[in-house]
């Protein structure tokens, strides 16, 4: 389902490529080390039901890896991450937004 189509197809392809690379090539198992903008983009794309569309052009193995990592990300408890971020002086606001969009 397309909820907010991008008119500029070049920019759309760049954005899709960035999302794919973040989950496949730049993945860290520690969410606190992930790029905050990309983390927010992944959560918002999932909430908008367009994340799977970004992974559709991938081959089967890469698609499975991308979906597995995305599920891992979505299973994170935002409240716990917000507490960790607050203690470390991080960005607990990001996790409050994630909590609002994922519940």
C-alpha cells in the first residue's frame, strides 16, 4: 500500500538503497550504536507499511536477513531503551516516538 508516494524516483531509489544497506551492510546488533535517523526511518517505514516494499527487490537470502533483523528491531522494548538512553545521556525522545508508533 502506497501511503505517501515520492514524486522524484531518483530520490526514492536512493532512500530505498539506504534502508537496504542499513539493514544488510551496516547492521549492528547494538541498537544504541545505530544511526538515529536511520533507526527512526526504519520504525516509521514499518508503521507506514512500506518497509517490506523496500526489501522486495532483494534476492531471497538478503530479504530473509533484512526481515529477520527488522523483526529483531521491532521486538525491542522502547521503554527500556528510553531508560538506557536517559541514563547514558542519549536520545530518549526517539524511543518515546517509537513507543507511540508501535503500540
